[in-house]
C-alpha cells in the first residue's frame, strides 16, 4: 500500500460536521473531483413572523386558531432527540395560538414521537422543548410496545394495521412538528412520519419497515411518487387523523429556512419540493466518497450513521469506498441492529436472513440498508464513539482520522482514486444521472 503523505502532497482542507463541532480534513488535490454541497438556503429573517403567518394562512387547511376553536383536547407531536427539529419554538408558537382560541394549557398534551427509538431522557426533553413548556403542559413519550396504550385505527391499502397511541387517538386536534430532510427510504422526513412510525405501534412499524418495502426500487432518498413506504405513511397518517402539521427546513447552522404548515401531505410535499431544489446536486462519478452524518444530533450513534453511508450509493462506482465520519457518542445505539449485523458472516448473509419468510427483528431495516451498501462498497468508519473491533465485527473498516482512511483506500482502489466529498451527509442528494 502506498501511503499518501499529506505533509508533502498538495491538499485542500475541507470542514466536516462532527458531533457538535467540525473536523478539518486534508484531501489530496490531485484526487479531489468535487466538494458536493447543497445550494444555499438563506435563513428566514424573522422566524416568529413567518411562523405566525403560516399558522394563520396554512396550506389547504383552516387556520390553526379556527381548528382549535372546534375542540378542547389538542395534542402536539414533537420529534425525538435524534432530530434537530426546533420543537420548543414550534410548540411555543402553537401553544400561543391555542391559548388565543381559548384552550387552556393543562388541556394540551405533548407526545414525543419516538417510533421505535428509546424514550427521551429528562435532559433531552429539556433540550428539545424547554423547561418552561414542560412545566406548563403534560409531556409524554410514545411507547410502541405498550399495547395497553394503543388503539386500532384501521388498515392501509397495503394491509398495514395502524395501531395508534391512545393519547393521540383520543385527542380532537392532532398537531405535529417536523423537520424536512432527505430520508434514505421514505424519500423525505417530516409530514406523516410523525404518525407512522412516530406514534404507531410495533406491529404497524413492522409492516411499514418490512423487507419487501425496503427492497422496493423506489424506496429511496428524495423519492415520493411511487415510493411504497411514503405512500403507506400518508395513508397511516390519514387513519391516525393528523389534522395539522408544522414542518420546517433548516440550513447547516440549524437556522429555519422555510415553514410549511397546514394539511400534512400538501405542506410536506411543498417543503420537500423546496428542499429538493436545493439539496439535489449533480456531480461526477467517483471511486471514493467522503461524507458524514451531518453532525449532532443525527450522528449520535452508528445506527443513524447508515443514513450518511447511503449518500454515496448513486455516485460511487461499484467496488469503491465510502468514508463516513460520525462521532457516535452513544456508540452503536441499537443492540438489535448490532446483533443482527454481527451474527452474519457477510453482508449477503444479512440480506438472506432478513428476506427469509416469517423473519422479523427490530431495527432490521437499518441492517438491511447497511447490508445493501456493503454488498457494493467498502465502508471505512471514522468515529470516536465505537470501538474499532466493533466496527470490524460489523463488516466495516475502522480508522482514527479521515486522512488515515484515505491512506487505507490505496489498498482497495488499484488506480489513483477519484474522490468526492459530501460534507453535509444526509442533507445532500448527490447524483450522477437521473436514474430515479
């Protein structure tokens, strides 16, 4: 293996988000094809004014105040700790409108839409929505496994049984926040995902995230039309009576760049279209992609980092290398995901197990997508939060630094490699050709 000495080779320094900060990486200029970044989305000058206007004049919906005047048991769904959604700000604005409509704060429930993620800690809840709101309202975390607190709402056209959080089902006005970003199999986050998987039961999520759904060729990032997972989510959210959504887009500094409120499907599609016009970036094919999971909070564990790995699927040549820099302060994060990946001798075996008739294991969808990536590419993981031997057991190559990872690629890519860098990770959709 020929080592690349970045002290003598001319390099370009690229900043990558990592945890709550950044790391600076030196990439040899002779190999660097491009740094792929979304088009700039200017932050909104006055987010409060923009939010007020969006709630008063929403898309395909009466105003939030009009809706609140018709009922007295509203529920606000907020994102969990893996999302940078400004939930405290959104909930505060929504509570202000509810108060104007005559709804008392002790009548409002706030439910954290955890899906199958672990419950938020008290510290995470304070970070997410603030002590003030927590002191004035009931704050609950959804538990997808608690059958005593689930209500059957019907089935979708794909026979997904929709079991819904009882506190949500018993509310006469369901409001949801959301952060719209590219999603590796649902197209984009936000919208109906607050209901499915957000406050749905285990059996619901099991079907929606099943192997056949993940295997579908249109279950991909940036794809809504014809995406069975997205279309199932929309149906599930209708059955779950999601009345009003308040979604935002954010820039790399987590500043609000757009507010999309109203009917959850129409508002979400408008937000996804706006975001897509900025984050879909055409680039060149490469041998190596250096990317991230977008920094904290999305890069808090290796489970979430799979999303960053999929960024390279459309632009790296088969047999090429993905270098992912992700802090993973919570380690792997999901023991079932880790167990499924580690017990398989090869990525192909992971897929064989998951596709076996009758098989199901929690978090198999993340293992499914990771295996899909690993059957085509080598993955080098740069992380300070996961032991190197654990990374190796999960069929990836560990490295201390991105520069070390670039050196390792010299033993994988036979020729002088072509490298692209995607600093924003899952917040960017790089593509070579419009294949989907």
